[in-house]
C-alpha cells in the first residue's frame, strides 16, 4: 500500500470529522439542557445517536484506510452519502420544530 495524497487527505478529513462530531455532541448536550421535558428531546437524542454512529464510521474509516481495505471504503462512502443526506434532513426538520417551539413559547409569555 502506497501512502499517497489520497491516503493523507482521507486521513485528515476523517480526523477533522471526528473532531467536529465530538464538538457537535457537546452542543447537543447544551441544547438538551435548554429544553428539558419537551417532546423534542427524543428527537435530539436520535440526532445524538446518529452523530455517534457517524463518529464510529469515521473511526472505522481510519482503521480500514490503514489496513488497506479500499473496496470496503468505497461501500462506506456510498453509505455515508445516503445517511448524510438523511441526517441533514432530520437536523433541518428538528431545527425548524425547535425554532417554532421557541417562537410559540415566546408569544405565549407576552
């Protein structure tokens, strides 16, 4: 296995992704503290679980990259594309519902 620019780019992006996922988990913890007891908490927990799933995917990506499992990395890339799109849809939908809840609660306080 030759260590070319593709290897290093993949490694760098995977490590960067791991760091961003860890930071995202920290932010979700803070969001859950802002909305205790609401039905949105369950949805934020689902988002948190998906982030953890992606996090392990990136860790496995680094392991498979190091072991030279190129074919498996191609399959993982395709899986990440579809789950990434699903994840974005869920985050956008949840963000919309969270903002709507904030606006409704602020209007009811006035």
